[in-house]
């Protein structure tokens, strides 16, 4: 898309209760996963020192990450560490609308779409090792958004950005938008036919982050998991096997 970039149209978005699923262990353990490993105070201090030295979120909060400045991060609001973590712990290969230098806050407009996205990527992970036996807990985090976001739901010329097997075009578009000051991008879900997703580029716009339901995803040999609300109601993930990205 370099050289032929066209800016997508803007839409004024007012969307409450967007849905983002995080592994419960990241939400429940606010301090450090290293704490249970230490059996005395001195050892705990050493472990925290090691953790802090290699913690990307803390590095960014000290202004030591090239992908995002300290002035962009948020502090003093509920769940600010979770917000900042979304932008400071990108996957090395990036995701659909971010590269490996800077993350984004990905969310869906409904829980069904958020679950479909998570299930797809877990199936890809387990397919690579040919092992479908696991139990994973996810916490649903809600957030509210208000602002003018770029929107490719109805725009022509962005089909490559929705390629189910490649992030090349979408990451290129995201880089151009980010440099142009974009707040983020609204796009149709590739993993859930009627779903809508948002990739927010700016931590300060992730508003009113709070917990909602928790889900247990269980694989017992079949690629499709059983999904259970912690309240006990079961949900089916569907039988269609997604294409590997």
C-alpha cells in the first residue's frame, strides 16, 4: 500500500461496552507472577528487580520504549496497567493493525465476536503443535469509546487489509494512519461474519475499563472448544474450522 495509500473515511464513534478478552492470570495478578516463586523478603526483592528490569510496560512508563512515548500512556485511572500493557506488549510479528514495535487496544462490539477472535488464534496455536487438550480462563474487559475513528466497514479498496492469512497490507495502512495522527480504525471481523472490531491506537481513548464476565475455554481433543461462562451457561464455538493465518 506504500505509494498508493488512501485515507479511509472517518466515523464519529460513540460505543459503550466494547469487549476485550484477556487471559485471567494477567488480570488477577496485579503485582507480578514471580511473587509465588520467592520464599523470603530478600529473594522477593531480587525477583521484582529482575521483573522490573525486563518489564516492557514499566520500561515504556519510564520513557524507554521507542514505539510509544511516556506522554501517551495513562496513569491513575482504573486498570491503567492493563491499558498500557496492550500498547507496550505487542506480539513480535504484530497483529492486524499494529507491528511489533507498538501495540493497540483491540476490542469487539460484542462478546460473541471477541470469543470468535480468541478461539481462532488458539486453534491456530494448537494446530501448529497438533495438540487440542487445554483449559484456559479469559476475563472479559469492557471499555467505552468516543471519537472520530477511521472506518473501513463500507469503504472500497481495503480488501487486502482484511486478508485472513496476511497482515502485510493492514499493518502498512496502520503505520500510515498512526503517522497521520489517527485515533484508530473500525473494521469488520475476519473471524465472525457479522462482527465489528475496533483497533484503538491511543491509550487515552480507552475509557472506563472494567471487568465483566469470565469464560473457561476447554479443549478435549477436538479443535473446537467448549466455552463456559463462570456462571455455568455453556456456549458453542461453532464447528467451522478457521483457515490458518
